[in-house]
């Protein structure tokens, strides 16, 4: 949304926008209440979401949270909270492209350096299921594609 508004500002310098150029705003306004509601629910349930994802990952494969004998749980939690917050903001402002370009592609380099792709892949698969407990089906329909994009980018080996 913000990148689209910025582009609109550049494209319409000195003139009024056409109806076609304003279509993205109409689409956003149709989903704005859902986005606000989902954002607030994610914010309120953040600790529960992270804990449930953590518990499910441990049950699936405890080695996902380790590097040899080193327990990476705290680093995993910090990183996962960071991505969840940025993903929620991308949902709120309807700007997954900026999230991908400014956060995920940068963070992908870090995750690759730690060889954490397998953990990232599992994390964002599980998270998609977990957030559905906290969001309405319509809200999850808006948010889960952002989490799936996170899985695709961060989980690539």
C-alpha cells in the first residue's frame, strides 16, 4: 500500500489520478477492517502464537532448534517474533512486496549463513496452522499468504 501510494504520487505529479490508478485504494478499503482486526489479534496473541509454534516444532523434530549441541531456541524466538511483527505490518498496510524486498531477502542471507532453512521452512508451515486458531477464516486468508512467502524465501536451501 505505501509503495503503491508512493508510486501513485510520482505517477500523478501535477495532475489528478485516474479512476484506474485509484483502484488499489478501493481494494484496500474493502479489506481495511479485516486487516486492522487481524493485526490487533496477532499483536494480542503474539506470545501464544510463538509458544504454540515452538511446542509443535519441538514435537516434530527437536533438532530444528539446535545446531549440533547448541540450543538455538532463544535465537529462534527472537527471529520468529521479528518476522511475525513485520509480516503483521505488511498485512496491515497491504504491502507484502516491501516486506519481501526490505526484510525477507535481507533476512534470507542471515538464515542461509546459519544453515537455518529447514527450521524456517518448518516454522512458517506450522505458523500458518497456528495463526488460524486466532484469526477468522477471512483474516487468515489475508495473512497466510504473507507467511507462505516467508516460508518460501527463508526456507529455500
